[in-house]
């Protein structure tokens, strides 16, 4: 596939990968100024950032629900929330409010991370591989964010201006992830529902699948998941969950694996 056609096809995920790289590159390059602004040393700064990975993991667990609720705008909405969350750390001069700001940044990052990788996996199901291209966009975004942050710091700008400006740049990229058309929306929404414990009444309304016997219904759903599932469930995990799934259903196995991932 020509490079221009590949970039056009990968645009939704490519833009968000680059936006996330810009935000985290900005954060890493501006850490010395943040430490000075808060008046803390390295050890205390690490403690203030402790809630960030916790918020990211928890938001990953609700990503399937967000995918169902927002459909094709799930990725743009999540990326906009991520950009808004990254404005806050530069504005919080209080030691007590800074962890809350990092909580928002971590939650937006975790939610966006799942949705953008899911979008790449779905695009790859119907086209050429593009995950390496998207990770390259993240790397270039990270480098660009760090370089621009260094230039702003050299010109005397503090964290409030730096974070607001770079988050605005990332927001422009995040808005480029909006898709007017989303092929196979019904199939994708069905697979998102397989990964979230929605009420049984909502779970039974797709294409008459609920009319089939339980075993045949489960086989049909799992077969569709193997072909279309945007999460691309790892083979090793799937094999490990097979025994549990034989007794309790593959949907329950997916829920158990998600819970184990969150605990880990």
C-alpha cells in the first residue's frame, strides 16, 4: 500500500498516538520545573505521582463500556479527556492538589491507550499492518513534545504555560481522530459487549443469536471474537483461560482475565 494511503487509513489511531507522545514528552521534559514549583525533592515527587498508574489501570477496565457507549466517537472523546487532564499538572502549585491532577492525567491516558490500540487492531484486520507506524508516531510525538518544551523553558515559560500550550497542540491532533464513517459498527459494538458485564437483557438482542442453544451460541460468538475482536486477545492468555471457559463460558473467562489484569 502506498505510504499516503497507509497514513490516511491509519489517521484516527495515528493522530492519537502522536498526541499521547507529545503529552508525555512534555511532562518528562518539564519535570525539573514541576519539582521546583511544588518545592519537593525527587522522592516526594514520586509519591505525588503514585496515583497515576492506579488511575490508568482502573480506567482501562471501563474502556469496553466507553467503546459501547460512544461508538465511533469513543476514541476522540477519550483523547480529548486525556488532553484536558494533562493541562492540570502544570496549574497545580499545591502539593495536595497535584496528585488529583495526575489522577486525571493517568485516567485519560489509560482509557485512550486501550481504545487507540483497539482501533489499530481493527484496522489491521481489514488492511496492512500499521502498529509499528503508530508507535513511531508516538516516538516522534514524544521527541517533539520534549524539544518544544525545552525551547519554551529556555524562553522563561513555566509549567502553567508549557502544559496549556502543548496540551492544545495535542488536542488538535486528537480531534483529527474523528471518523465520519465507521465500517462494521454493529460487529464492533457486539465485540465490545463481549468484554463488559452488561445486563443479560441488553446482551441478548444481536441477530437472533440468543435463539441458538447455549453451546452453539457460545461457539458462534467466540468464533466472531477471534476474527473481529479489536483487543486481539493474546493466544497464551486464551489458552490459559480455556479450561475455565469450558465450564463457565468464554465471556466469564474474559471477565476473570480482566479482573486478574487489574489486580496485577
